């Protein structure tokens, strides 16, 4: 309690209390809430997700086409044997 009274008295006595003011008062509202950092992280994660999904799609389409080609090739082989 005594220390808090000393600080109140110090603030009332001194004219320059700029060092006691919060630094966040000079920041934009989205910087104070770290929204720029969250947005950057969100964009990176969405970008990674898009890349992974597109690679998985290409992988699946490749194997579907491969299996269809193998089925066609096997049916042609059966026709030639008969």
C-alpha cells in the first residue's frame, strides 16, 4: 500500500509521466490484438491445405486413370487370347 501511495505521489509531483503511458496507444487496433500475425498464420495454413489437397487429387486421379488403363489392357489381352 505504501509503495502505491508513493507512485501516486510521484505521478502528481512530476510533470513528465510519458514513460508510464502504455506503448500500445501508438499502435493500430489490429496490431494490439495481433490480428496481423493471426491473419498471416491463417493465410499460410490455408495455402498449405490447398497445396496438399491439390496434390492428393492429382494422386487419386492418376491411380484411377492407371487402373482404368490396366482394366482396358487386360480386357484387350483376353480378347486376343480368345
